[in-house]
């Protein structure tokens, strides 16, 4: 009876917030991704960042979040996509750290030998232009929104100097079109992007992404981009 009365009074039941699927890149079997300048693995970094981003997005109340994995080794990429579809995800973000530039060896404080590069820090956002026009347009809009919000938040966009034929430059700074036919870019039915957060071999770039302040700025930028893309009729966020 109370529900009927509420409807009669014109009350509306709020819809559930959009669900976002966050993929902690790599962590699939022996695929741990690139080694970092500190001799860590990309898979460990992306898992840490994915957990942090998920917690911040959910705390904001605008989005629900599902993670692709919660441990160092997770499901295959096809299994991750199946879970995203089953959960009804409205967008898929795959987090990564890039590896590029001229490399040299250095010793860490604890005596380990790790690769490093002092060139070309910064982020990039990748999307696929394979598929229907509508699907590509949604991916492009998400990629450009994320990159623009990250740039506005003070993150440096990578210029793509070392990408060669792997990715094609998009007109939006920091955005690139996939030419490797990556599974998590071309197969998802929902808009999907890969965020190469930083240069894993660059000492300052990698150190910056361990800081809480950097991760907070990143989460705010991503939240604003998702709000812009997934709820265009509600208004602009951030």
C-alpha cells in the first residue's frame, strides 16, 4: 500500500547507479605484464590501483563497481568480459602501465637490477575503431572524456612517439586508436578503453602513481568522465 501511495504522490524510485567494470590489467596465468622500475610487476600495480579506484568511485555514490580480479592471478580475458556482461556493466576500464623508450639497467636500494627509462613519461588512453559506428562512437567518447579529464587534472599526456604502428593518433591529446586488435578493446559490447596510466620504467612517473594524492586525482578525473558519458541527461560532474 505504501508503494502505491508513493506513486500516487508522484514520488520516484531512484534507479541503481550505473555499474562500471574495472579490469586490473594482466594477472592472467603467467602474464604479469611489464616489470616496473622497482622490479615489481605491472599486474601487482594494476590490482592495487583498481582496488583504490573502485573504493573511491563507490564512496562517491554515483557508480557501482565490479573488479575483474581480486588476487595476483585472475580469470582469462574472455572470462572477465563474460563477467562484465553478466553484471550489466555500462562501461569497462582496463588499467595498465606502459613500457616504452630507451632502457638501461640500474640498481635499487636493496641491490636488485631493474630496467629504467628517463624518457617520455605520461598517460595514454586506447580505444578500438573496429565494429559498428555506434559502438565505436561510444568508445571514442569515453576515451576522449577520460583523457581530457586527466589532462585537466594535471596529468601529462604521452605523445605516442614510440608507438609506431601499434596505435594511431586520435585528435584528442593522449588518445590513440588500437591497431593491435586487443581483445578488451574490440570485443566488449559496452564502451571500453585501456588506460595506460604512466610509464612503468620512468622513476618519477612510477613513484608518482604510488602516492595517494595522485590516485585521488585520477579517481576524480575518471569519475567525472564516466558521469559525463554515462549520464549525459543528468548534467556535468566534476
